[in-house]
C-alpha cells in the first residue's frame, strides 16, 4: 500500500475535487492503472497529480462503469508537486462514473519513485 502524503496544491475542503486513488510508479514499468472505488457520483473532469519525482504521461484511458472508454493523447511532463491540465470527460453526465484510469508513462531510472494521484471534479 502506498503511503500518501498531503499534496501541496490540493484543493480546499469546500471544493468539488475528490481524490479517487493513487499509484506509486517507477522506471521498471511503462504503464499502470488506478482503480476507482468511489461510486457515489459522476465526474465532469479529472486531473493527474504527481509527487516525489517527475512523470511524463504519454496517453491516458478512462474506463466508465457503462463499458465506454475515453482515450486521451496527453503527452505531458509533470514535475514533482505538479499536475496535468484539467481533462474534461466526454458523454452524458449520468454516464461518467469512472471505473478505472490507465496511463502510459515514463519516469527517470534513478531517484525517488513518483506517486500519481487521480482527482475527479464533480
């Protein structure tokens, strides 16, 4: 289990952003996923936040509970303590229950392992 430190740029408590999950990543693998266990709501947007070490995201695939998916060609490098742009989710609001998010990435082959956090905006 990954110990999750508080994210320096985390939204304030009165905001609609929710952390949906996290994964520790390193250079030995080039893809991973975050399973979303929260099923109490739908999300309009997501954002990936990075801690400890930089991560270069190649593409991200969002899988929805209704069986549909959204593939995003992200190609974005995020520094430690940073975040991707806010990613708007397609489709009908009621169909945007996220089941999991898969991402292809690259990290440096040295130093600390990065932690990738998935955040959702209602």
